[in-house]
């Protein structure tokens, strides 16, 4: 702190102390070395804050060298006052990118720092708000602002009792719907038995989650194995390789609802489910270089539809990463679709060369080695749960995590129905239900 004494800006120190009584905190002010020091009670934590040239540094624990720094531009941009943000919707009302020069910094009450800006505007920041929104800090374990949900990885051997929520429980109240969505978040999949086979039953459950995603197939589509009105492998009786749906769209659907409407007993036709997060975790652990390639090299997906009855055509294409990780390095999504993957192109090669810092020959060889390992794991059966969907048994899966397929339908008949929702919709419903039910 002594190195800052010579700075043009004056020092402002704040000390926050817990009072040992139930009475309201008492504000005490003194003057030390020409700077103002203020001591008050707050959250059982002693806090000092010093005004620097470009920021305020808040020391949460001096002994542990725990501090946060808040720049003036950031503070002004995020002013929480009702003039700058709507009190009910927490949305900005004004452009707050104004002159971020403070003319005075003070303490009002027991836990609020108030800044008066050069243009006369006043901003108030609570201790808790600063702690929750700290972005530049040292040795600080931030409090959890959102409950961390559990993600359980699974394979053929560990998926012994798949998650289940009965249809009536989902439709009856928010508790059943919350259990369904939590299972989807945790396992990537949840079964809903006792679903009425009437098409509207599936639609009613899906719309209870959120708006339906419209695709080329429509809002709710039906697929009969062997009905070739649409030129797509899914309409055949052939084996369908495990895949995530619609990677050829810029934003693939986040939730896939699959319902068995009719099924005539025969040989084959089982539905396969594979945990893409489990496979990504396996590759990351056993071959980090391949994981890096699959996370940093985008692949082109493309499909051309032609409806023979409607005489309608459509072409979709988009680039996707096989593995998508968030800013914390946690898995966010997978794109596994060997059927609709186009040839690796110049963009893919350039990204592979950059990722590996190598030439074209080595980059292409290792990229195909990574894809070979991925496909070997996906199609080996080791990470796959197999089930024969019967009428009335619906399954909902996170299309950004769980790939699905179908064994060859040698005999018999199967008619299924499908509905998509965006990831934002089912995640929004999950967060709202958690907020109101926990």
C-alpha cells in the first residue's frame, strides 16, 4: 500500500466490522494521514478499500492477501441504480458508458459504497453485489451465485437404472417437470413411461417445457421405417449410426423428444443412446492431443432434403466443433454425426495445423486418427445403452450431449414421433422451476 501514497488520487479506506450486538451498525469516521478511514459492520468480514488511479481495490482479507479490483469504467457501466437499470427486469435503461471519473467515494449505511461521478450521477454498490460480481481478484473463492448442478457420466455398464419420471407426474405439477429437467441435465436423458399414444400427449408435455423448435420436418413429425416419402436414411429400415441431430443447422436443437407411437414386434429396431460427454471425458484423459483437435477443428455438415410428395427441397450446411467447451473448460456440447459430415476442407486443415503447430501431412493424419478413435468409441457399444421403445414410452434427450441411433429393423414395424426444442428453452424452464421450488 505504501507504494500508492505518491499517487495523484487520494486514499480512501473503508473497514467493515461485525458488531457483536443486535443493534444497527454504528458508523465511525476518523482521519488518518490525510485520508478518510471508515469502519463499519458487514458480513463478519473486515474489508478495506483503497481508491487508486484507475480503480478501487477491495481487500477482503489482508492476512490472506485476498482482494478484488473494480475499474471505474466497469463500475459506471454497471451502475445498479433505478435510473440506469429497471428495478423489476434488471435491464439497462440508459447508456452508462459515460465519463467514469469519480469526484467522491463514500460509504452510506453499513454496507454500501457510493460513488459520485464527475457529471453528478451517483452509484451505490453493496458489499454483497461487489463480492458476487468480482471479476479481477486474487485468492478469492467467490460465493456460488447459482446452484451447481450435478452431471453424471455413464456408459453401458453404469446405466443400469435409467432415470424415469411418469407422464402423469410431469403433467400434474411443477415438481414432476422439475425432476424431468434435472434428470436431462444430470444424465442427458430421461424416460417418460405411460405416455398416451395420442400425438397431442407428446405435444402437451413438450409445450409445458417451452416453445417448439420448427425444422424442415415441421413442429411434430412422424417417421415410419420403410416409408421413403423423404430421402433420408432415418426413413429406411437400415441401421442408423449413433448421431446427434441437425449439426447442419447453425444452432442445432438442444432437446429431442422421441415417442414410440406404434410398434409391431419383430427382430431388431432397438434405440441406442450414447453419452457423448463420457466419450469426450475418456478421450481427454487418454489422448489430450486428440481432444484438443476435436475441440478446435470445425467440421462441415451438409444435407439436402427432397420431399417426393410435397415436391419441396431444402439445403442446409453449417460448421461445428465435435466437442464444445465453455470458458471454464467444462463440456457444453458434442456434435457426432458421421452420416452428414462433409469432407475435411481447407478450413479444417488450417485449424488442425494451428492446433498442433505442424505441417499439413501430420495435421491431416492426426485429425483422422482422432475421428477414428471417436467413431470407435461411439460405435463400440461400450458407451451405449440399448432399449426397445414400446408404445407409450417417451424419451427426452439433450441433443447437445447424447447421440442416438437404431439397430437394423429386420422384421416388424415401428412408427415414432419427434419434437425439438432449443436448449435455451429447456434450460430457462429448469432455472425458473429451481428458483421457485428450492
